[in-house]
C-alpha cells in the first residue's frame, strides 16, 4: 500500500510542475505549436495518399501520432542551440 501512496504523490507533483511550466507558455506559442502539429499531420496524410497511388517512389516513414514529440523538441530549443537536420 505504501508504494501506491508514493506513486500518487509523485503524480501530483509532476502535474503541479507541468502546470507551472505550461503557465509560462503564451497562448500564441501554444496555438503556433498546435498549428505545426496539424501541418505535420496533414503533410503525412497527403504523403500516405501519394504513396498508395504509387506517386512517391521509395519508402516513407510517417509520423502520424508523434507530431507533439517533434514540435515539442523543437519548441524546447534555445536560439543559440545547434542542431543538425
């Protein structure tokens, strides 16, 4: 029983920390991130249609359902961070 109480407390702490971090993100930034996720999803779905029609040669790797990971990773970068595409 004791371990479950610890887990519940940790969940509450994580949620509280998450809420504090979310308060620091502007609504405009959140909307921009959401729009980016939609753009990625729509692009992937279009590519998938083209693959099914045989219009895109080779292999593709769709990221449907993983858009938030991509957008979140980029959003966490600082202007002076280096990354390689």
